[in-house]
């Protein structure tokens, strides 16, 4: 198969939508009241983390994560690590599907069996991921267009219905700056920004590492602004206190829209946004996962698409019993046991090894 | 096939030519064989009256030849034909041949065969004239403002229509013949310094590889250029308008003209092509843009409207403003069918009406619309079989389906619509999201001739490619 | 591969068709719930009165039989959701909850606390946040829904429109949606208020559609000011004029008219104010909150009883001055009445302090209502009267009596 490189604009949008993904709906985890400050502050360490990733590729002189791991850690360890990442990506994908299904079950279809919804959804993401990076990149343009457009539409409609009250932002930092920094460290770096590590798998298709770095940083800054804006929107409509109690903050905000008693109930827009952004996110994870499996077992990645998709779908049903467990797992265990090792420890260890090898090579 | 085994050059004579023709063409009534005498030698003219212009033959071929003196005497007999060609038939396309297979083929194409006894070759003179339709306004793609000429069934006319608009030395017409039975000539047209060489080569390969028995219309070629993967959207653009084709040629495309079909194909065709009409640029710019986006909107309406209507009224009543829902509910009181059934029945009724309207003789068309609109629509609502809202939704959908400038595209949408209706009626909005996602992914996966279907225009794509490379 | 995929797809679709449509609700087999009244029932249960729409009558598109636009059903249950999910005990249609306009709560329930009612409304995805929560004052809540009106309007729709328009034209009713209530409950330093309504006239004679033929309504629902809450418990009512000033102090008013006394006798000048804005500043001085309110507004004269010279700048100045004084006095008396009678901050002074002077507010956070009672109020207004509509002075013969 011909490897077609994505155009820079495609790369940028695919990363932006990926970062916006689920976090635009669920919002920044509401550990503190001033979520929008958390959003802003997170940008700095996340960008540093991202620079670390790209530096890893440049130092290791490699164009994708899997072959780098293989090269640095040797055959056996490399294979284990690649499989580890594969499982990690598939696991995150299944959590994302679960997020989406939770919203659909609460807002759109209460009685329809979720197995069916998940089955159909996984078939669609399998179709997307089988098309490879170029198909995902191309579909990212209309999806990002729609997501951003509908999001702005929500903001404008909220403005027109007079629900926005900027006073609600106050008081700023009522509990001091330390809880904010804590929240940054505990969650927002790893989700959504740290998840960008998945793109290291196909830097080859995205352009060279240097262009990848520039585009990635641009995407991060852009999505940081959108997320901050989204947080501000939620705070200004709902108020900080109210936000703490809502499951889907943007949905609750959207429910405030009322223009002349006719344009009301924009719930569908929110469902639309989350459906499509999760679709894109999951197909990227699935594609990365199948690439990993293909790398280890030396087969075409298309052979793994359907089985992996069903695996994601099935696991998204099994992953938690109820919403409380889902959130707790996401905020505590996943970050500590999965995000930090996969997004920080292994890359840093790899980078150290690369340096040691390079030093030896020079001697 | 015994004739092929003969050695034609040696034993060609008057009798053998006649025999040859009779054997190949049989007792066809439009074969004329006229004996004449030229320079004192007996000769025979053979041609098909149905393919040639007899008056032209008389005036421009037979008259000069019979009036000629005998200055040819001094020449060798084998130089006669050349002299005739140069002196008496200058300006006409002529050819000599001694292969009976070849010259019968030419006769089929409207050449006249002149055999003068004692010659070793037959002189073929092109006097073709076919009954063709005059250049008229296109019927399927009419515009309010802009050129009114449309392609005809004659490939030559079509080529001239294109050449007239693009006076560029790089404009090329490459001729191929397809169809073992029909020997239809087809022409590839492109602008040599613009066209994507890669695409052109793929098309050439496909045409040369392809074996088919008969070819009457461009639609037969559709399958040839479809991509290997399943594609629910048309990837071959058929148009009746020369200005459309010229736009395409300038935008790096290849046009395929088939003799006998007033539709010219263009490949590779992209998604956006189906929303562009040449009229857009003939009007005030902003209005053209507005109209184009209106087409995208009506595409969406035609695709999703009934499905959305069903999904929202049956699954998500909370999304409808109170007064609207009251009104819908009031109208649906006492309707015996569920909404899906109602919509599907109406859709299919409209399809039947449309089909009947197209195939009907024009004069009866009126009564169809009366029967359809008044009798079915009005009466069904009054009888309480269908609700007004459903009727409005379906009518709007059907009308929007005809907005696309290209007929074949609208036809495909109509089919997807049923899929969306079914999904929407089972899973509500979620089903529609799924279907829309699938269609989007499908669109982004189609790559006719290696060019992504969602590319906005080939020229822009090439420019972008250059920028990336730099 | 392709064919297999298609087959799989077809199989899935077929399976779907086999199993049916789970969330399907057919519109002509269901009815919309538009209003709900909650009263205490027997044995500590809740008595729910549901107003269910009869669409063919409410929307007279086709010839209707003249039946009532809504039907009322009464249920008792331990909780709202229990009672409402058992609606089909007596209703033949599936109930659509998503278009509920208002919930009328009986005074006695509100005195016990609203929380048990509010939670179900907030949690349900069907109930919108702009559903009106109204307190029925001096009447059983269900009476509000029982009254029929001519022109096919049903009570909850009529009442919703009435409240919206009254708010817009005069500001005599507080913003009373579910969202406003939760917002106030959750915010630091502000107590909720909800609109109060009461019924005037004979309810029993206006429950029948025949009664709507009279041009004088036998009974009518009217706005009766606001219900004041402490936490989620009703503690009292304030009048319609006080409610207007409450709205004005909170800067939540779109336009209103003031009848300003202009002489010692009964003479008033009516001044239509639009727009009018209030800014507040609350600080803490030696433990006592200092509230500074400044009102700024623009208005025009819509009637006047005396001969104020409205063709001179001085006349305008005089009237402006009178109105400012009047407003200052009114606002002060309203606030002090609330301080005296209820002792809860419904004006949002604490909320303002929390937002703008967080460090000071921390000191008084524990007992804000107590501090509120002692708060010192200072009001200043700057009123601009810009025109006097079509006439200048009041029409009179200038030389009479001289």
C-alpha cells in the first residue's frame, strides 16, 4: 500500500479534534472550581511533555514509536512494550466509547440495549480505521468543522438567550493556587493532552518529526483555547456550584438555551458533538492499536481491525458497572496506573536509554 | 474467414472486390455499386447509401473523375491512384487499401470504395454524411443564463463544440475503438500540459484492457471507470453541456466522448462536482456562491429530512417546541399508521409518480400531476390516512432531491434516504448519526484514480502539493 | 471481503428489525403533560394533579368538538416520580413529560421544604431547567390548574405567558424557573425567591367549558408577589410592589412604571422607566455590612397630575429629583422590611461580596443572614427623564382663576 502523507492542515485538525474529543463535553475534571484556569495552566507542562515526545523521536532517529521501542529495548522487551501500548490504546478507546454511550443512554435512548448501540458504533469505527490514516485525516476536516461550528453555535445561542453571566467567574482562586496546580498535575496533563502520545505511532504519515512538532504544538494551543472557552462558557451559564453536580456540563449548559420559546432543547447538538468527536478519537486509537498488533505479529493491520474493534466494544460494556465507578476509575486508577507509566515513565526511560546508547556510539 | 487467408495483393480484381463485398455485407439494401468508366478503364464505386451523401459523391467525386481526360496514360498504372488523389480529389480524405477486411470496415464507416480495373489497390474516399440531430439546448441540465448548446449524438460535432471553446494547441483528442460488434469510436480529450499524467495513463490502460461486445451509450462505460472498492457515490461525471466539459478539462480532467451518445463523461469526478453548475459563474458572484450552498443544503434535506422527522417525532419529542409538537400531535390524531409507514408509503408513491411522469408521453403528463397532486395528496389527507406534516416533509424532500445539477447523483441519494429512514426509525437520532458518520467515512475513503473524492478541485490540489514539496 | 461486509451489515439490520424499537413513542398514542400541582395528600403522601394536554382541542386546526383543551388527573404517591410513573392507572395514553411548563406547589408543602420536589425535576432529562416553579398562596395548588379560559388556552400556558409578560412590562414577579431556584440555593449569600400566585373568584364555577362563554371571568389566577425562602423552606411572602423593587435591586428588571407622588395631595406622575440598572457595592466596616446601591435609569413621562413645567429643563430636573427621592425611599423601606420580617438575604448582597470581596466575606460567611439583618443600606439614584411623549404640560386653560 502506498503511504500517503497527510497534508499539514489535515494533521492539525486531526490532532485538534482528537484533543477536544470527549473533554469538550465532560469538561475538565471538576476537582476545583476554577476549571478554566486549570485548562490554561495545563498547556505549559503539556507542551513540555509533547516536546519530550518529539525529542525522543529526533534523538532516537526514528519515525514512529513502535520501531523506536523495538530498536531501543531489544526484541523481547520491545515486543512487550509495543503490545502494552496496543492494549493501552484499545483500553482508552473503550473508555471513550463508554463515555459516549453514557451520554446517549441518558439523553437520547434510554431503553435501547447498549450492546446494540456499541456494536453499530464499533462497526463504524472499524470502517474508519480500516481506511488508514489518510481516510481518518480526510474525515477529520468535516468532523472538526461540524464540531467547532456546533460548539460556537451553542455559545452564540447561549449568548442570545441571555444565560451568560460573566459575574459567575468570580471569586477567582478562592482556595488559592495550589489546588489548581494539583488538579493540573493529577489529571489534565494526562487527559486529554498526554493522550497525544498516540500520534507518535504514525508520525511517518504525518510528516517529518519537525513538522509534527510544530503542528502538534499548534493543535495543543488551539484546543487549549477551545477548552478554556468551553469551561468559561459552562461557568458563565451554570455557575461554579451548579457545575459540580452535573454529569455532562456542556449538556446542562446547552439546556439553558431558549430563544423566543422556539429554539430550545439543543441537546441533540451536544450529542452530535460528542458522537463525532468520540468517533474520530476511537478510530485513531483503534488504528494505532491495530498498527501495534500488526507490528508485533507481522501482518497487515487490516486483519486486526475488526477483531480489535469488537474487543473495544465488548470491553466498553465490561469496563465498569456504573457511572460512579467509571468516573472514579478514570480520575484515580487510570491516571496513576496507566497514564503516568505509559505517557511519562516509559518515554523518559526510553529517552535515557537513547542518550546512553548515543554516548556509547560516540565513544 | 476464408477471405483473410487469400493473398489480397495479387488477385484483386473487379469481380473479387464485388464478391468480397457481397460476401461480407450480404444482401443489404443500402449497398450501392455503380459502374463507371475512368480514363477508359472500367471501375466500380461501392458505398453505403445510408452512410454517405450521394449528391456530394456525384458533384465532387464522380463528376471530376468522369470529366477527366486521359493524361494519365503516360503514367504507370500504379501511380494512377496517387494522381487521382492529388489532382481530382484533393481536399477529401482518401486512403488506399488492398485488404478486403479493412476496406469493408471503411465502407461501414461511410467511405466509398473505388476500384479501377487493373489496379492493385482500392481507393477509399471519405464521403460520410450522417443524419445528426442539430445542436440543441440540453434537456437534462438546463441553465437560465449561459450558453445553450448541448452535445449531440455525433462525436465529431461534440469535438467541435469543445474545440470551439478551448482554442489551445495542447487540447488533444485521442481516438480508440471499443466494442467487438459495434466498433464504436471513443475519444479521450484532455489538455496536454494540464492533465494528470497518472490519471490519463490509468484511463488508457483501462480502455485498452477492456473487452466489450457492444457500446451504445456512455452509461455502458460507467462501470469501466468505477473504482474497485465499493462506491455508493458516482465517480464518473456525465454531462450534456460543453461548458461543463471545458471547465473540467481546464481543471485537469479527462473527458471521454463516445460516438452515439450525447453525454460526455469526465473522470476523475469529485464530490463537489455534483454541486457545481456552470451557471454559478455566469451570475453575480455572491449569488452563485449562495446557490451552491443552497444545493448542499438541499442535498442534506433530501438525505436526512424524513429520517430526522421520524426520529424526532417518535424518539425525541423533547426536541420539538411545545406549540409545534401540539400542532403535530393534533394533526396525527386518528391517523391509523405509524409515522414510518406513513412516510415510506408517501415516498414510494412519489417515486412511482416521478417514474410515471418521466416515461409518460408528454401530453398525458398533465393528468399524472393532477392525479398525483390532487387525487392522492389531497384525498389522502382529507381521508385521514396521512397527516399534513408528513406530506409536507416528504414533498420538500422529493423536491430537494432534484436540485443537484447532475441527475445520477440525485438518484443515488434517494436510495440512501431509505436506509436513513430505517435507521432513524429504529435508533432515533443515534441511528442518523451512525448513518451520517458512515457516509462521511465512505466519502473520505473513495479515491477514484488515486484522487480523494473530497478534494475540492484538482487545480487547488496540485498547487497545495507543490507548496508541500517546497 | 466486500460482499461479506455487506452481508454482515444486512444481517445486523435484519436483527434490528426483528427485535423492535425500544424507545419508540408514537405521538398519536401519547399525551403531553403540561402542568403539575403538588399538594399534601393523606398519610403524608403527596397528591399530584397532572394537567394533560388534549392536542386536538388545544390546537384548533381541524374542527374540534369543543371539548376541554386539557384534562386533569389526580394521583397520590410517596414521591413525585412514583406517582407520575403510575399515571397510566387512569390515563390511556403514554405521558410525555418533556413539555411541562410549570409546577405549582402548595404553600404547606413549601413550608416543609422544597428539596424533595426539586430533585426529581433536576434529575430528569425531560424536564427543562426553565420550568416555572410557583407557590400557590392561600389556595390549594390544584385550583390553579382547574380554571378554564376562553380561546382554548389551558391554564399552564396562560399562566406561563402571564408571568413572562408581567415580568417584562412591570417586573412584578421574580424569575421563578427551576434553574433560578437551584442557582439561588447553590450560591453563597443569596436565598431563593419564587413567584407566588393566588386564585381570585369562584373556582367551582369556572371548571366547565360552558363557563368560559362569559366575558367576565368567574375566577382568575393572578400573580401575588414572591415567596421568600430560607434554605429550601418557605418563610413568607412579599407583595407585588416589593417584588418589583427586589427585581430592581438585583438588576433583573427590563422595564417598569413608577407612580411618583408630585404634591402633597394625591397627585402622581407616572414615569415609564426603560432601561433601569442598579449597581451595588457591599463592604464590611467594623463587622457590619455596608450596602451601597446606585440606581441609574432613563424614563419618559406617561401621565402627570399637576402642572409641572415639562417644557423647561427645570421642570424635568424637578421631576427627576422627585423620582430619585421616591425611589431611594421605596428601596430602603423594602430592604428594611425584608430585614425585619424575614432576616434572609434575598437580594444577593452576600453573593456580591463573595464574588468581589472574597477575603472580607470569609469572615461573615458562617452567619451571613445574621449580618444581613444588621446591614446598613445607602441608596442613591440618578434618574434621567428624557421626554414626555406627545404633550408637554398637562392640558389646562392657563388663565383660569387669575
